[in-house]
C-alpha cells in the first residue's frame, strides 16, 4: 500500500502544479520531470491547507492554476490572460499560510487507497496506449511488407516484359536484316531486267 500522502507543488509553463503523492520521487514521476526539481529548488512540499485539501481530494491527479495567481487548483484551469493587479502603494501585508490540519488515520488510508487506484488507472491506460502503439506498429509493418512484396513482383514482371520485348526485337532485327539482303538481291535482279528491257532487242548482247 502507498505510504502517507504529501502535497508537492512546482511550476510548468503558464501553470502552478500541485499533486499529492507518497514521496518526492512519486511526484516527479507524475509530473514527468527529467531531473530532480526539488534539488534545484523548482519544487517543494507544501502544508497550505487549501492546496492539501484539493490534492487529497484527487490523489495522484495533477492539479493546476494560472502561474502567479492564488486561484484554487483544479484539473481544468485555464491560462490567465491578465497579470495580477498590483498597487503602486505600499505592498499588502503577507498572508499567513494556514498549515493543513492533521488528517486522521481513516482519511489518510482513504487518500492512500485513492492514490493507488489512480496509479493503477494510469498504469492501465499506459499499457493500453503501449498495446495500441504496438498494434499500430505491427499493422504498419505488415502494410510495408505487402507493399514491398507488390513492388518487387511488379519490378520482376517489368523485367520479364523488357526481356521478352528484347527477344522479340532481336528476332525482328534478324528478320529485317534477312529481308534487306533478300530485297537487295531481288532489286539487283529487277534493276538488271529493267536495264535489259530498255535496250533494243537488236542491240542486246547475247
């Protein structure tokens, strides 16, 4: 079972993020952080009552609010298009952060169980997404293999056709050469007959 949940906050882009998790490492994993935000001072644990209450109501779910505001944390917070208004006069008194009231054991167990359920839900969704990606990859591989096989078959057919055309062309070339030789002999014979026909009979050399 997950340990006692704590609330951690950080900032990402246009939002402040908050999440309840049993440890800093678990919070970093939920945020998808590539390095230890706590070590570099970009994340911290908080005991502010309103934040703790919001995160414990949805253990393991990343809540957010527009950065630089004191709006309530929620799953569907939107970016604030205006900067927080500040008076040019003296700075307002700092508000004292109210620490969260100690949760009773029953509430802690309920929050821990809710965190585990949320973790299992995320893991199940990740497995489904991974299975879908694997299935899509296998489908794409099959489609590529079929396309490559079809291309190879078409190229082979094209090569056979060119080879047949080449053989037919060679045969035609041989026939053309034979016809040219035959025609030369025939034309020589006909030309000779024409020349003899033009000479008067009494002048022909016998």
